[in-house]
């Protein structure tokens, strides 16, 4: 959870304290920089009080800057997000009582 909090702050400028102690495991099969990864990742839930905060990416690596396509606060996820089943991951995070 600490890594998720740190990454949220570094990559979005959003407060890491918004990451809750609630996650789901997601099996991933994806390519990054020409390498195939088969792994299980933890996806955490973050909640923000009030209005949607501004995202200000900060400490992105050169590769991350090249892959960054912007951001949106959306009720429906746009095409091409990773993982493709992200909507289901969000549903599990916000539905499952834990």
C-alpha cells in the first residue's frame, strides 16, 4: 500500500493518503517497452473528498512520459485503457465489502 501511495503522488500529483487499505488482485498479460509481462498486480482504491482534484504528473520516467496519454475523470472509461477489464476492477473495488 505504501508503494501505491508513493506512486500516486509521484505520477499524478494527487495525495497518497487518498489510497485506502483496500485492493483487488488482477492477473495481467501485457507488453511494456517490448517486454511481455505475466504477473499479478494489486489495484488499490483511492477516494478524494470534494471536487475532482487536478492531476499534475510529476516524477514520470522518460518511458512513462512517452506512454502518458493524458487523463480524464470519467463515468465511463475510454477505449484502450489498461488493463482492458479496468471497469470490472473498479466495480470490484467499490462493491466488495472488506
